[in-house]
C-alpha cells in the first residue's frame, strides 16, 4: 500500500469508482495475524526505545556506577541465539512438512528460552548476593529493569509457544500450525535483537 | 459528486473472503465473555460511563468546596486533591478514551467497514476484561489506607510519592498499576482496530471510501499505540521508585527534615514521558470526535461532507503533528527558549489543519437541508464549543501568554471546553444517532431536546465564567483562596453560582439516562434506517445487527459514504452498497 497514493484518490469521481469497485478491501498482501503482530511489535519497540532513551539520559549523571557484567550473561546470550535458531529451523521443517524435525526444534526453542530465563534469574541472584541492589545505584536499577522487561516479553512469547505446542499435538501438519510457528519465530527473532541491543548497551556503559 | 445513476464501471465482484466467526452457545459466552465486537462495545461503554459517573460526582465535591469553602466538614485539603486527581484521570483515560475507542471503535469499525467482526475476537474480549480489572484496581485505591493518590492527574514526581501528598502509599501504586493494565488492555483492542480497518474491509471499500468516523478512530488508535507506551514506561519506573526505592525520577530530597535515600533521578524526565503521552491523548479523544461529528453533520444536513479528502488529510496531519508539541505543557518547568519557540510554533501550526476541519464542517452546512434532530444539535454545539476551546488553546500555546495564565482557572476552562465538553457533546450526539441501530427503538425527542439545551447552555454557564476567573488570577489547584487582595470578593460569588449550575446540569443528566432506559422498552419502534444514512452500518438485514452483522453475504461497496442530497434519486441519498443499476430514481 502506498499511503500517499491512496490519500490522493477522489472517491466521488466516476473514473476512480471504476478502480475502487474492484478493490478487495485489504491494504497489504499479508495475513491478518502477521499484520497484527507487526503492529504489536511497533508498539513494543516504542516502549523499549523509551526505556533506552531514559537509560541514555540517566547514565551521564556523575553518580552512575556501572555494575560488573557476570560471564553468565554471555552464556545466556548464546542460549537465546540457540533458541531463535531452533525456532527458525522448526519453521523451515514445517514448510517442508518434516514433522519429527518440527517437534524437535519447537521443543528445543522453548527449552532454550526457559533456560535463558533461568540463567537471567541466576544472574540476578549473583548480583544481589554481591550487594548490587536496585536502589543502590541507578545503573543497577536500569540493569534489573531492562532484563525484567525483556524477560516478561519472553514469558509472553512462551505462553504463545505453549499454545503452538498444543496445536502441534492436535494436528502436526496444518497450514494454521505453520502460520502460528512463523508468528512465534518472528517474535523470537525480535526478542533476540532486543536482547542484543540491551546487552550491548549494558556492556559498553 | 458522481452521477450515481450512470454506469460507473461496475466490476462483478469476486467472492468476499469470509472470516472464521466464533459462535457463542451459552448466555455466558454470548453476553459476558463475549467475542462479538458489538457486545464488547456495550460492555466497554457501560463500564466507561459507570466510572465516568464516579468522576462526575468527584467534580461535584470539588465544586462544593470551591463554591462554599469552609462549609463542608467532610472535605479537607487532602480529599480535595484526591478528588481533583481521580476526576481528571477518570475522565480523560477511563471515560473518554475507553468510550471512543473501546465503545464506538468496537461497535462501528466492523459494521462500517463491512466486516463480520474484529479480526481477533478472542483478544478483543480479553481487552475488555483487562480494562475492567484496570477500573476495579483504580476504584480499589479509594479503599486503601491513605486513600487514592492526590498528586494531580499528571502524577508528577517527586511529590506523587512523597509522604506529604495524599495517597502516596497504596493510592499512587494502585493508580500506576491500573494505568499499566489499561494500556495493556487497550493495546489488545488497538491491534484489532488497526488490523480490521487495514485488512478486513469488504470489497469495494477503499481507504478513501471509508466514513470519517472510521478514519478518526483508526488514526486515534495508531496514536494511542505509539503514545501510551510513554505512559507505561513512566508508570513502571515510578512504581519502582515508590516500591523499591530506585531513583529513576526521584532527585536527592529532604522530607520533613530527613534526607531520603533517593538521589539523582530526573522529575523532568517523567514530565517528558507523561506529556509525550499526554498531548497525543488530546487527539486520541479529539480525532474520533472529529470523525463522528463529520458523519453526524453530513447525515443530518443531507449533504455530502465538504472536502472529504482534506478532512482525511487533516486527521492524519493532526495525528502526526500531535507528537511534536508535547513540551508546550512544560513551559513553566523551564526550558531553553529555542525549544520553547519550537514547541510554540508547532502548536500554532496544528491549528491550521484543525481550522480547516472547522471550515469544512461549516461549508458542509452551507445551503444544506439541515434537520435539527437531537444528534444534529449536539453536532452543531460541538463545532461552536471546539472553536471556543481551540482559540483559548492558541493563547496558551504561546509561551509569554501561557506562563502568567498557566496556574490559573483559565487553563481549567480551556481544557474543559476543548477536551471535556466538546467530546462529550459528540458522545451524546453519537449515542442519540446510533441508539436506534443498537436497540431498534427511538429516543423520546422532547426529553432529548431538554437534555441538549440544559447541557449546552449549562456548559457555557459553567465554563465561560471560569475563563473570567482565570483572567482575574484565581489560581487552580487551591483548596480555598482565603483572603487574596488582588481577587475581588465577587469572584467568590461567581464560584458559588458556578457550583449551583454544575449541580443542576449534573443532575439533569439523569434525564438522559432515564430516556435511554425508558426508550429500550417504551421508545417508538425505529425504522430500519431512521436517519436515512448511507454508510454500511445502517444497511444490515436486521436491526439491531445480528451476530456476523450482514446475513449470508457481506455487502459490496460501490461509492463513498456521503451520497446525500443526490438530485433525481428517491429519498435523496444512495447507500454505499447499492449497485449503480439499482439506484431508485425519484
């Protein structure tokens, strides 16, 4: 859809009516759930961007004391990448109708995602044990905030993942299942990119 | 206007894609946990109106104090600030936003775009229930120790969470949680509105054939999806400041002689986040009102909307500009003069597309066959009121005028006219207009006229004097003025008068509710299309529209929604879905 072109139309004119009568009523050649997900991701991106802006605003104040990045964050990052890769392999397998590979990769994607969340909670425990409380320094507060926000979004993704797994059990080879998996994969990759942005931000500031 | 009777290149339609419709089988799934957008619309509307009535009662309490200070033992300063805060937030977010988008959005979008329902009905249902929980959490704050927050509807830190502010414990936390829930719920609904408008229109309904109501609701939804995140971010961070003692917004501060643990936070950052949401919020409420009033005017004036394309462009441009004016709410917080100049300029620029809409509404009425129905009266009253409120907005958009007026009653009068009275007039007009579609019955016209005149004249009797009080220098947010040398005693007399009118106009709204309830059973049975409207919602095979809206076949659209006053055509209008060969000649 070219919005500028659309906005120039004159719906009251007879020649425009010829074209309009044949219009199928959709703005994009895109399945509705895919458009819905994209709209949701735009809204989430605004939320996350505003957190990053707030972070950038606050880090220049003199009392900002960056906390140490536990090595486990690197491990968690690798686990999240594995999760995303597994999800994509699952989608590819569904497109090729390889049911066994779909199952393996879907379970692996979910398993890695749970492992990532568990790993993040371990990082929190380590930092709290070392005395890096949220209220002690703004850098600490932002670390907990960003990781929590990302984690909550991933948890939401896991709810959708559970529904997809259930759907797989009911009917492992359907177009609807494949479409659901594609939506899951888009969300997974999106959250991976978000985490990489957050991680880079935390590493370098 | 097209010659509707002529051959306009009819293309035999391909089959319209059918959506998978959820069919309810029990009372619970049909009327309680319903996935039908029309039922969800009514649920949203009733909940929003119920909480709005709480907001109305709170305004009476404020007015009692302002009109008759030191007369009521049950209103102390803390109560007064709590009333202000809750009244403001309830009216702006939980009434107006929820009613325009959740109520009218759900009811009108599927019907006006020729869809059977929203594209994600389950998510739509969850949206309402999350909204209801948000409302209940907000109400719960009245019952926690310390009561609801009294921080003002802008919830500015640091005072919002300092112990001297009413409701700084549980009250503010519940408010922030409630707002967060509201935003989550709205986002679910918003996904539906946007996707339905973009991808689920019926065949022939191009974007530029959509009624302006849908353009207004659609653009407002896009705005909300982009603006509410700022409020969500601010709410989450302030909740953490309040509960965990973090310092996102809290600077180093001494409270009752004690240095608090907070340090280095930026209250100004919260203000930016709040107003990045807060200003688009004005248009989240105004744009649906603009759209709906355009349709009401066109239908009841029997004339096509003047400058349809410009009206659409104006809606889109106003929506875009609303994101670059937010700091005009922060002139008194202090800012670089160049920023002040920038925000004043963008604020004034937004007046251009807005004025264009006003001109087009007025020109729609030019030589029109105006029917002074109750919805039309409300629509006309909106134009006048919006111009009034808009012009005082131009005063306040200028830094040098805003600073002396900013903390006076002038601001209260301005935003109540432009954001309170004007949208409410549209809401009333819209309810009167679409009530026959929703119930199959007509209102009692006499009671409707009484309601209109009392509301219209009453609103001006209340708010014009408040402008004057503002010019006198009467401050806003004050529990009582006491003895203030530069304010004459007559100001207090005026305040008492305003309070009496507020109570009268408030109670007069009972006529509206009585009429609404009475007409459901005793109202005259409505024709299928009593206003002779051309848009699709009135072309359903049954009234009220049944499940799935359009019977076995979805409608096919052959024209825009504004073919009124068409010469040589029976009934002077042509519905959107009438085939050119089937137009009945006079």
